[in-house]
């Protein structure tokens, strides 16, 4: 079975990202990455069009895109972005992630503002080119004070985030490489062996570590873990 790692290297986890300064005293930070066999120029359009009601999030569409399949082609109507562009979190809503910084083909920084003006969370997408024609797509999520996710216990958030983020990274990689039609065949049964890189497991607590062990088992499918959560 094809298996693609989303493990961020130690140096990638330690490095500063654009947008880190927006939440200086983060209560949590999660970093993942994927290697894509094409240039940043070919990856960027898939990032620019993200969002529910746009191209989707390339993750579990029943959860974050109202069941509508994420696009498997570039949508020209969503390629023009600017600071302030809203990337809706869910279909048919006007609130969501706001584009706060970007450098075409280099970085795209989304944030969720609170009513008092500070950011509850940031979501940074960074494109490196370690060698010609190869992209290292790095993603970092940071949470600030007051962050709550629909009442989900804090100990469970790293695992839930990892499941969704891994699906998204692999979805972007396969689309950018021109293999989107194969994505569903692989994603349906792909195991979650990389759960250990989602965060420092020692901070998760016993229940999260148990779920991580279950998710990492090669005979357990992603949908089984999702039900357990």
C-alpha cells in the first residue's frame, strides 16, 4: 500500500515560520510537511483556492466541505487573492479563516480573528524548493489564548488535527502531481502510521496516546479511528 509521510523534520519543527509573530505566546503549535514531486509554481494554485464553497479543503469533505468533493482541478475564479480574503471554514457561512499574509509561490498565512482583534489561531502554509522541481510543503497551526474548538477536549485536538491535516497534505500533493483521480483509492484505507509526529505525545495524556497507538496500527483504517474519536 502506498504510504506518504507527513512528518516534519526536526529542523522544520524548530524553524521560524511566517506568521509565527501573530501569536507570540502560543498555547499549542503543530507542524507537518509533505514532499511533492513538482515545483512550488504548480502547488501554489491549489493553496490559493482553498476553502469551503471554493475548491474545498482537500481533507474529509463530509466534515469540512458539506459532503461536496474537493476540486481536482484549478479553478481560475479563486486564484485572485488579497489580504482580507475569507477562506470559509464550512459551506454557506461567511466566517472563516482570513488571509493575513502571503507571498505567491512562497507562503500563505491564514488566521481566525477574535472579536477583540487578536488571533485565536493561525495556519501557515510554506513552500520550500529543496531541489529543482521538488516542493516541500510545510504547514504549521498555532493556537492563542482563548482558543476553543467546538468544545473538543484539548487533549484530543492534536490527534484530530493530525488526521485532518494529513489527509489535506496528501490530497494537495496528489492533485499537484496530477494524480487526483487516484486519491480516493489510496485515501479510503490509508493507515495513520505518522500519528507520532503530530505533537509531543507525552503531553497528550493516556487516552490520546491510546488512540495514537490504535491509529498507528497498520490494520486500522482512518475511518475506524475517526469513529473512536
